[in-house]
């Protein structure tokens, strides 16, 4: 039986969608009905392309969101102003490269407001529209299984920093309480829930560079505690957690190793764990899973990233097969799903990979999975 296929969530958005999103972002006039119609049409097209590329567990491409984390500012109260920008430590080590990508438009520009008041939901209207669009697209294109992304409390705290709650822990607790209904609504609609958690790896060198690894792991454990609290009413077998070190082409020489965050990842209240293995800085870390197989809970399904999302190389299916089989040899094919390293459209209007090439990569992913043991 072939290995199943999925990806991390975000996919390239059309220019029409990007224009609508940024009109809303900049408080420019736009037609809400036309906005909604554009999102419905785009999600249907995105699901069709995934299905044609052989992806079995699809998403809405995060079509309507400005980004995977900061979309919460539009759906929850308490956010205003702007948060400090913290460049990853590896880019600071190479200022010439950092300047080059900034000059070339390689760093997306969008609002990152601070938390300045109590965080509460504005209601689930926007979420329900996203759910309806995805389910309609799945029905139209014959896809049985889908997932929807949601920001974890920890990643929200990474990008929308706290200037209201007395402590980081209090902020995380408030975010967990606020996001709980969003998580439950997604699963109640019949979709799998994916929590995006780059805070468990990327934030080590983006926000907590002054800490030791041991100190950071204590912070990350607090993030997992808040996340798990928010998931108490969600069946664990419907939850996916994605960890990463930042979806950008760069040195990545400051990334904390998988061996150090392994236990943190396994402690998440999830059935599926998604992680990078195509990133050249982490491609060797499949051995962590091999050497620590006894620490992988029996109910965990591994979803390694077997195609990269920061370059326009289209991986050979044989290479994809080799990457998959490293993990099927560890836990068995029934506990492995082939995925991507990260999203192809992390921020609206920004992506290193050409849209057509992104789907060619997904085709290579499914071709490689079909060959895997």
C-alpha cells in the first residue's frame, strides 16, 4: 500500500487573492462580497491542483490569511500598534546576505501588532467561511480528507508580542483559552486540525537568543503546556503539529538541533508530527528518530518533509522515495505520511518557489510516495 501524501498547508495565492488580502490589510475600500467570492473560487482551484498532483490530505492553501500566524489579529481583539522585528540570528551573522534579500524584496512586509489588551474572539465567521470553502472544494473534486491550519499559542506570542499581560505565561494562557474554540470548530466540521509551531524551534534563535538551549527548552515546554491545554476537548487522532526552523533560504547555522527539541515535539497532544528533512541543515537528522525510536509514542505518525519549499529545484521522485523509506524503515509504512518541509505560501504575496513549480514539487512528492515501501 503506497504511503499517503499531504503537505504543510499554505500554497501560492493568485494575484487577485493577494490584492484583496492587502486591500483589507491596508484598510482600503473593497467589496466584501467580491472578496468572499474570490476566496471560494481560489480555494476550489487550489484543492483541484492538489488532487491532480496526487495529494490525498489537502488544505485550503491558507488562501484567505495574510500569514499563518498574524491572521489572528483580524479575528481576535487585543492587538494594535506594531511588534519589534527580530531577524533570525543566522541572518544577523551574514549582514550582506540579509541586506541583499531585504533589497530584493525577500522579506515580506505586513502588520505585526502588539497585544495591548485582553485577547478575545470576535466570533467564528471568518473561520466558518474558510471551512465551508474547503469542504465545498473537497466535495467538488472528490477529495475525502482535508486539514485546516491554525496558529498555536506559542507562535502567536512569537510574532504578536505581549505588552498587556503581566507575564509570558499569562499571555500564553490567555491565547490558549482564546484559540480553544477555533481548534474545536475545525475538528467539529470534520477536518483535521494542524497547529503550526515554529516557536518550538525557530524562536530559539529569533526571540530567545540570549538563553541557553536548556533554558529555551523550558520555555518551549511552557508553550507545549499551553497548546495541550487548548486541545483538551479535541480528539488527539485529529491533530497535526508542525515544527520548523523558519521557511527561508539562509544559512540556518544557528538552528537548534532536532535531538534537543525531539522530546518537546513528542510531548504535543497530537497524532501527527510534521518536521523538516529536506532542509540541508536538517537532512541528516532522520537518525535522531532511528536512534530514539523507543521514545516515539506508539500512536504517533511521522510526517517528514520530503520536498523543500525554499528553492525551485524539483526533487527527483527516487530521492523522495529514499527520504520516505528512512522513516518507514523505523516505524513502518502505516505510520508515515509524506509531507513538505514547510508551506509554499507562508505569507500572502510572498514565496520563493514559482507557483507552477510548487505543484510540480507536490507531484514529485506523490510520485516518490507511490514507490515507497
